[in-house]
């Protein structure tokens, strides 16, 4: 039963078989399983296209490249995210800006984004990278309206949110990454994420031009399609037209992804069930404040806020419960401080960070383990 991590992958016999089968096939790097995973993932998410890549960070980098981020481009994201959401802008020579969070949800506060946008002439900012933090879907319909008003593109960082949705103004459920409002969306298949392949990532979009560009950028900017070439020297000929990378996801890992995707909904049901139990218990503990829930929440993380976060973190470790903190605000990292950001710039994000703790939540967490986690938290807050 112990130790209990905050998140972990779930690998079945079927997963193992799917991987070993590809080892006996002709393809170790990009092969037929990549196309199959992309097609199945797009259909799960509801987007027109999907592009599998090496990891979530590579997905962000390719999105920034596909959207032409370059020196002089300014992009806004949230300080409460994994650093990669912001770093992708810097990879391309652009500048990162932050807006503060809504402390109730932990998400980027679109009112704060509006304030920032209005503080500069139109055209000053180029893009927006909202994050479906913890698995709670950003209201992308509102984000899109704001982005359109100020001429911004949107990359939705959906690493926490495969299967999550928000309800739009027409009462329709809109899945994270479905391409209806964001130009591009990205996912990660790191072991703690919903679908685990070790390393792996996905970009989804409904834009055929961006899709074609992403396919090229993923493999060195090279095309082998005679219809797209400037010239054709013969059967061997291929053409490098863009400065791309090797960001491919291998067939072995996409086979694992396909197998995991088949259990995605099952995992989501279990995550929501565990979260509902936590909600119920913490409603009776005034010292513990969870982030806001929602019917479409995918519960990548279950985040509570407590006054003595360090005390609880250390106490849980003694009990062999390995909680984690998501996230140390990006603007407080020494690297970003060297760029000029300072403590105090985003007080709500900093206040959230001072109290937040992600407690164990993953599909294979048993009722017994969850009861133990709850009992330990109860013991701590009643001391
Ligand atoms: C995991 C994660 C990433 C990066 O994904 P990798 O596959 O680890 O590169 C980016 N953004 C968020 C919000 C993440 O949780």
C-alpha cells in the first residue's frame, strides 16, 4: 500500500504486448503506429488533425515555430504552469509575459490578461498560451473572443486535460484540444500524465496549413512529397524547406499510447470518483481548501491549499505519502528573474504557491490508500 506517490502510470499486460509487437515489426522509429495513434487521438479529442512528437516540450516548441514566433514577438502565459509552457516562446527568440491567476480555479485570469493587453497599443502582443491547469478546462470561447479583439493566436497547453471539457455559451461541451477555439493545442505523455508512454507528446489542430507545417518541422523541415518540391533530381530526392528538428515519436511508444488511449475514459471516471471523495471530505475540514472543481474537470491533479503547506508536505512524507507542489511560479525562477521578473509581480500566483499541495490522485489509487491519505491529512490539521 505504501509509499503513495501523487501520480503514477498504469501499465497493463495489453500495453506490454502492444509494445513488444512493434519490436518485431519493421519500424522502430516513425511507422504505421504513429499514424494510427494520431488518428485515434484526434478522434478522442475531437480535432481534425493530430501530430505525434517526442514530448510535450517539443510540441510547444513546434507550435511556437509553426506560428512564426520570433524576436519582437510577445506572448502571454500563466505563472502557475510547468516552465515549458513559457520557455517555448524563448526558444524562438520571443518574449514571455505573464498575467496573474484566478485564485479560485488556479487558471490564468482573463480579466488580468485583458488589463495587460489594454496597457499597450494593439499589435504589441502576438499570442496567448492558456493552460488547462490540474485538468480544469480554460473557457476558450472567452479566451478566443479576447484573442480576436487583440489579434492574438492561441496555443492551449492541455497537458493536464485529455478528456476535459468546458460548456460553451450554446450549452455545448467543448473538449480541451478540439481545435474549435485555439489555433493549436498540446499534450504530453510523460508518466504522470493521463496517457503515459515514457516520453511523448501530441499537437492537435483544425488548421490544415499549420498541420502540414508541423509535419515538416517534426522531421528536419524535410518533405518527400514530389508535389511540394521545388525540383526533383530523382527517386532519392527529398527537400529541406524549413529549419526543423528531429522531434519524432517512435512506433514503440505510439503503440503504448494507442493501448493506453483505450483506457483513457476509464481512467477519467476513476479520477473523478476519487476527486469527488476528496471534495466530500474536505468540505468538512475548514483548514483545507481545494481548488474549484467542475463537471468537465479531468483531475490530472487534486490540489489543496493549507496554511502550513511545508508542515503538511513533511508530515505526509513521514507517512510515506509523496505529495508534490504544482507549481513554483515560473516568474520566480532564477532564470526568469534574470530576465527582469520579480517576487511581488503576481501576488495571487505567489499566495497560491505558498499554500498549494497536490495530493495523491491517479486511476490505480485504491480506496484504502485514499482513506489513508485522508486520515493523515485529518491528523495533521487536527494537531
Ligand atoms: C508535462 C507538461 C509539459 C511538458 O511535457 P513533457 O512531455 O514533459 O515535455 C508542459 N506543460 C505542462 C502544463 C505539463 O504538465
